[in-house]
C-alpha cells in the first residue's frame, strides 16, 4: 500500500509539474504588436498572415492595431521618436514608401536592419531601394503601387482604337488618342484634381527621376523629366481632356460612373473600380502606363503609392526576433498567402516569387478576360528605382501650389522657378 501511495504521489507531482510548466509557457507567450491603418486592406492582409504564422507558432500572440489613420500613426511615431520615448511603440509598423527615408535618416538606429535575415533580392528592387540606407535594407516590402492605364475599352473602340493601339505609348501619343475619343464619344480622358501631385510623381518615376540628387540636394530647376511631366499635365488640361474633380470621392466617381474614359493609377484602385463599376464588368481593360517621350530613360512602367513593414529596434530581443521570423516566414516565404491577399484584398505584393501562384496566372473577366495580375507583376519588376529622400512631402506641396496655374496654361519655366524657390525655403 505504501509503494502504491508513493507512486500515486509521484504521478501527481509530475502532473502538477506539467501543469506548472504549461502555465509558465503560456505566461511566457510573446506578444508581437503591429500598427497599420486600413482594416479592409493592410490590416486584413496582416490578419491573414498572423493566422498562417500562428498555425506554426501558437506561442506568438500577434496583436494588430489597424484602427487609426495613417496620419495619426505618423504623428505618434514621430512624436515618440523625437522624445526618445519608445515605451508603447509597436514591434512592427507600416510606413508609406515615400516617407521611409525621412524616418530612417532622421532617427538612425530606430529601425532594425532586415537585409541580414531576409533575402531582399526576392523583392521588387524599387521597393527595396526606398528603404535602403548606407547599404542596409530596413523594410519588408509590402504592397506595390505599380501603375497601369485603366480604361473603358468600349469608349476607345467606338473611337476606332483597339487594345493593341494602347501599348507602348508616350503621353503625347495618348493625348492625341484622347482627342479622338472625346470628339467621338464626348468623354474626357481623365478626372483630375488640381491638388493631386501623384500625376507628376508617376511620370517622374517612369524615368527613374525624383526631386533630389544623390547627395540629397534639390533636383528641380534643371530636371528635364519634371519639365516634361508638367508640360504633359498642362497639355491634358488645355486640350480639354481633363474633367475637374475635387477630393477622393469625386475623383473615383469620375471613372467608376463612366464620365471619363479612364485613369492611370496604382493597382490598388482595382477594388474601388470593381465595387463601384460592377455594371460595366467586361468593358474595362488595363494597358501599360505611358512614358515620357522626350526623356530617354523613361519606360512604360511606374509606381503610385505603396507601403512596407518595419521592425522597431526598441522592441525586446525576443519580440524583435519573433517579429522578424514572422515577416520572413509568411511575407517572404508563403506563395499561397500572396494569392489569398490578391484575391481577397486586391493586394499586389512585391515579393517576386508570388507571381508564380495560381491567382497571379489567372484571367479576370471583369477586365474582359485579361490576365491583369500577371501584367501588373511584369510591370512591377520593371519599375525604376528612385530615392524619395527626406523632403518629398515638402516638394509635393510646392508642386501642388503651381498645378492650377499650369492647368490654365501658365508659363512652365516660371512655375518651375516658383516650385524650386518654395521647396528650397521648405527644406532649409
């Protein structure tokens, strides 16, 4: 009896020890926190990624906060980094690509280099370049803003133009086509907001040009790509091919309602077009974005928007390691994941291997059976690298201030002088 009792005590002790170890394990589960700003887009994609990672790593608790706006996230991040107050910062944060260098150069050491852990050659080079400083890559590239010319094929066909006629175009050639489309159908080519500088950025990017030289100094006064971009912008307006719009809703309504013939913009607009132009399914197509005809390096590929994931260096070592492993495992290692977020969120990732997945190979009946995702993937790999620098927002404001005058036929050289003067003052 004594031996049996002793054995039972031993078994109970082992059981209690097992429960205790489980409790320690549960208590020691790692929390990886993430800030992003769009519940239906990047937040939804991140939740899908978290679910996949947790299937392999149930001890990592991934907490996604996607309830705030992008502007508020920027403000909180900048305020705390300026104050050197890292408590409360997330382990992973989403940052728009054109803002990345501002953070990386203004707050050296605040973000963890990822290039030693993740093979950056597997991502679109222009995305990697946006977050590379002194040879170190700091981001896990996420969604692409690769552009395309979305257009109503029925309008262009009525005017006598086929899909083949919209390939390999310069902007000037598209303007000539647009004149015929308007004359024949009564539809302007595009809806344009006077304050939207994205048009200029898209044209510059197609030539591998930006607002700055390699040393960070302004590249505006003698930038031939900028001058031609402004000339193209003016020509669209002065030829009566632009429908004036105000604000995002008015802008998207201009093409989803069928008022205008198309829109050149980032791939992320697909969801908006499909949701608001469902009755026109089959009438839409996508062509390569036009290039600048007078700039030798300009190509029929560009970018508008896009963001990437960053790991904060201030995170505790275990959480930081888990955050990096999470990004590497799913965002740089799961082809099926990218098919899911493509189909469900319309997110075209910039991990090049994702292009081999089934969804990327499929045709889309909304776009008349065109293999749009494969087309965007092809253009994605061609987008020229540009260095956004620290003061992109300040130069954006200087250009935006001149666009109404340019649209009304104002002198381009004078506008560039004014842009350069405002940008110079803003960046001193």
